[in-house]
C-alpha cells in the first residue's frame, strides 16, 4: 500500500488526479473539530490547566490546525504558571516566538540544522557549528526534541545519526530567521562536507546555488559570487544528466533550469545546460517550452561561434519536429540529418552524431525502410557508446528490436492458417474472425518461439509457434556482430 499526502492545492494544479479509479482512494482531512482540539489540548498541556476563556482563545486561534495547537501549547508550557497565556495571531508569529525563547547555543545548533534541510545529520551540524558554540551537539538536539522542535529520524546514510524538524514550517521559520550571510557561508561549508562524503552532484550543486543566490541578494556581485554560481551550475548539470540517464526528465529539467538561471546562456556551461533543458522538457511532454529552449540555444551558439552545439540543437529541434509535426516531410528531415554528418565527423562530436543517426533511423522507420532503419540505429548505438550517453544507447537498442520485429512482420507473417489444423477453431466466439497470440522470439539466426499470451486454444498456440519457427530473421547487430534480443510479435489468425 502506498500512502501519499499533499495540500489541497495539488488537485487544482492536476485536476485529473482526483478522478475515480480502481485501487485508489482519496481521503480529505478536515480541520479538527472543537471537541477533538479540546482533547488534544488536554493531552498536551497536562501540567497547566486552562480556564474556559483561555481555552476558547486557543481554539479560536488554532482554527482546527493541529500544528498550531502543538506549538502554541509548547510555547506556553515553558512559561511560569502565573504568567498570562500567549496566543500569537499566526503560525509564523507563533514559531518566531518559540525560537526567541531558545538560548544562544540551542539557536545556533537549530539554525545549522535548518541549512541542511527538513532532515539532517548530527555530524553535519557538529561540523557547521564548530567554533561557534562550545556544546555537546547531541545533547542539545535531544533537548530540542523534548521541546518539540525536532525528532529522531532514520538517516539516509548507513550508521548516521539523523534528526528531522517536527514540521516543515518549523524548519522554514528557523532558516528564515538566520542572517543571509551566515546562511550563505554554511551552504558553502555544507557543500564541501557533502562532496567529501561522495554525495550526488545535485545535492552539492543546490547548496552552492543557494549560497550564490544569497550573496547576490546581499549585493555581493563579485568574483567569489560568480565562481560559486559557476561551480553550482556544473554540479547541477551533472545531476541533471544523472536524472536523464535514470529517465526522470522532470527532475532533470528542474536542475538544468536552475543551472541556466545561475550563469545564463551566454556562458558555455549555461548554453549546454539550456540545450539539455530543451531535451528534458521534450522528454517530459512540455513540447512548446522545449522548442523555445532549443531555438534559444541555436541562436546563442551561432552568435558565439559554437558550431558543434548549434548543430546539436538544430538536430534536437528536427527530432522534436519528427515526433510532433505531421506536416513535415520525412525526406526533408533526412536531408537535414545527412547534411550534418560530414561536419560532425570533422568536429569529432559523438553526441551530435548520435542525434543525426537517430534522426536518420526515425525517418527510415517512418518510411517503412526497416533494414536501413536498423543500420541507422546501430550507428546511433556506436556513437552513443563513444559519447557515454547510456540513455541514447538503450533507446537505439530498443529501436533495433522494434525495427527488426516490424521488418519480419512485414516480410512474412502467417495471416492465414488452414482451419483443418485447428480442431478447436469451431469453439471461437461467434463473430470473432481474428485472434491475436503474442509470441516471444529470440533473434539469433534461427528463432525460438514461446507463446507468451495464450489464445485460450492449444491448437492455435501450437500453430502460431510452429509458424514462427519457419520464419527467418535478420539478427540485430552491434557493429558487425549479431546480438541476441527478445521481441514481441503479434500473430493474427484469420479463419475463412
């Protein structure tokens, strides 16, 4: 069972998610009723009773928000019994009041924790406050947990002692209360700590990006800020490439977009990030933004004399048009791709050659030239391997399988079978003249046929397997060497 929580605004952004569907149940959590809020107050504030008027003030201020109640009661639990009840008007004011009650050491430890995020490790906090606070950080965190600022949590790294803020708003209020210069310095320090631990580039990059942003807001538009932005952009690009390789185009697009914001498209790293952003946007279905992003790369690369990137972006645009523009001629796209091959070879641009050969594969596939499309996909694989673009390599390998399957299906499928071979044919439902049977075929010379999805009739299954074994296949290749591959082929029966 998978349980997901969100604020109600999510349904406004994605209305289709609230549509009824099998095995999915939506539960709307309403604010606490007065009797439920009263029960929570009684449970949390056992050391100090509230008069009727005070309870009414608390319930009216909280308005059924359990976080507000929890933090409000924690604030008042630390007051002397003869002090009046404190009821700040908003959750932000309430959390600020609670932070003001902390001692200097507790405040510095909590602020250092907020720099890492909602979840943090004790060891990281110790390194960040080293020299700022003479205290046992572990003991301070335990005390903060008792006061409902943080709680123990399961760490992301094996053996690491971790904590989490009691609520995201507690972390946000703590972080916002810090001087920006101190925040920026700690982000840089934490980026170094995480890089030393081998953290993913996107984690390091996001801390450096936050540091650069904070310095810009403070007016430090100097070499140090620019250097931080450049480092952040390179780390974010690397993280985006990792997300692309994993198939997470949405996450990749966010990282590339953040990188472009830091350095702009006039910077070589920014131009490359913009190019990758366009491809990630296309992969996540945001086609108009993808086209706009890639066109900007073409213009910027041309103005700066970066011919290799200009060709790549132009090919990426052509690949996008091949998938989305029904009016464009496949012959025109093929001419575009062929026109770039010689220049890309002279530039020794393996990534550009990968894009060019992929476009040639696609145009041949659309034109039903399956043998040529396989050849082009094999060339795509070769260049993708040299460019270390694993995702493009896998996509091209899948295209080889698809082209081979369609090529065989077009060349010699058995669509008519002698009904005398099918003793059970008469038991087919009335009016049904076709029956698909999926067969798994091993492409390595002579085929091996296995019925993957039974038609429900053993004679049909056997006839399908025997028919496929009589076919001859053109094996997929990597370079000049044939390779084994699995494909799914539909075998259609027409009983006449």
